[in-house]
C-alpha cells in the first residue's frame, strides 16, 4: 500500500545488518515514525507495547525477532529462550504462536552455525506468504462485495471495527484487503470506521484509508447501532486475532456488539483472516485466553494539544478501578462467512474444513 503516494510495507528487514525497521503505531495517526529494532528485547517490547499490532504483523515481527535473537547465540538454549520470550508478549493472537512454532520447527534440526541465516530466510518466507495471502483474501472478498451492493444504490456502505488493514499486516490487510480491491476495481463504496476505544485503532484505519483515497467516515463506537437501524450499513467486515475450529472469532473488544447489532438488523457480518489465524486445536471460543491490558490505556487519552504537540490527558483518577479486556469472542452463529486466502466459507467446523481439509482430525 502507499504512504504519501509511495508503495511501502509495514516492516523493512535488513539481513545484511541484522536489523528490522517497524512503524511505531503508537504514534499514529499524528506522526509516522520508523523505529530500528536490533535485539530480542526490542522486538518483544515492540509487540507487547503495541508498536506493532494486528495478528498477522505480530506473527511476522516475532519471526524476525527470533532471527534478531540468534545474533548473540544460536544454540538450543538461546533458541528456547528467544521463543519463550516472544511467546509471552501477547496471549490472544494465535499468529504469534503459529509463527514461533513454525520458526522453531524449521531451525531446531539445523546445526547451530546454520540457524542465524536460516532464521532470516524463513522469516522472509513468512513475510512474503502474508502478502500473498492478503492479496488472495482481497480477491475473494471483492467477488463477495460485488454481490452485496444494493440495486440502485450509489455505493456500497461497509462498516469495520479496529484496524485490520495494511497496518495490521505486512501489506494489503485482511478486512480492508477486499475494500482496497473493490476501490481499485472501481466499485463505488464508503466505509464507516468505528473508533475502537480505548486504543482507538479505528483512527489507524481512517489514516490508511485516507492514504489510499478510499471514502470513509469515522464514528464513535456507540453510533454503530443507529446507523444500522437507519439502513446506512450494507455489511460489516472485520479481521480476527484467533478463529477456533467451530468458527468462533476473537477480535478487538466491541466486535461482538457489532455482530449482535447486525443480527438484529439483518445485516451480513463477515470476518477476513488467513490460515495462520485459524486455531484448529481449540474447539470453540470459550477456550480462548482474553488478554487483560493495563488500565491506564483506559484512564489516559493520547493526542495533540492546542500547539500540535503530542500529549497525554488523564480522564480518570489513577485509583479509579477499570476493566480493560483487549478482545471479545463472537460466536459462529452470528457470522455470515469467513473470508480466507482459499475462499469464503461458513463459520463452522464443516465450513473451515472444506477450505482446509488437511486440518481434519480423525
């Protein structure tokens, strides 16, 4: 996708210098700032502090973080320490664990002296696969979006929640990939962007849609219901941090409420995600660990002051008790379909296995 008209990915790997550049997403949308990540500890911090966020991008960053870690040693002890350090950064997004499991399986059989170069090469393969998968999600999603545009309507009105676009992946995005594909194909559309408190990732969605020139309107989270009731939303499309074997979906907190509103108003609700987000080892959403984040994310508000300087405003007393779950689980019964790199399927065990028969367990 483009930043200021220049095609770019969300990370830049430099195997020769053994460094990784990432966008510090905590400074968006007010400032675009690239950070050089050079150590295991810096990679773990970037994931934990949400300098990088979005399940697919977390996975790719973790893969490169493992490569960074092996600079100081590539024996079994160093490899195990690096995997465990990165594994503990975020509990809900399955792509993190998927990427680390894949990297460990690839590196473990190799002699220690070969692991560093192999780690960079395998991380690069994960990066490229993510781009290819997201592009395919866009193609399958575009075919679906063409069927959703109401006859006689000037444009297709979509709604999304959180940020499942270019910024949440290496490129293109998941939920936004069909939107970008539709825009590029000339399908008239408009996107309602939910602000997604308390981290306000909807602001990131609005920022990247503006970069691509896609028509959109930012809304308060609680405005979603009335827009649906007034007939201003044709479909909702979101990403996912984990999809269980039965089609339940964990995504940014507030997703479940939008799915409920869709069900009440007869509006289709779709989830877009690659294979690495599907956890066939978990039977249903009740087994998903929901990350509880620091309460100050809720107590504090970050933005620009009247002089345009980054500032933090405390909206609640430090002692105010708050709850800050990062995700919720939308049951499969509320999901109209799951868009993957292999096509669109029902949110069910049978639906997922129809696309991924190799995951079937006897």
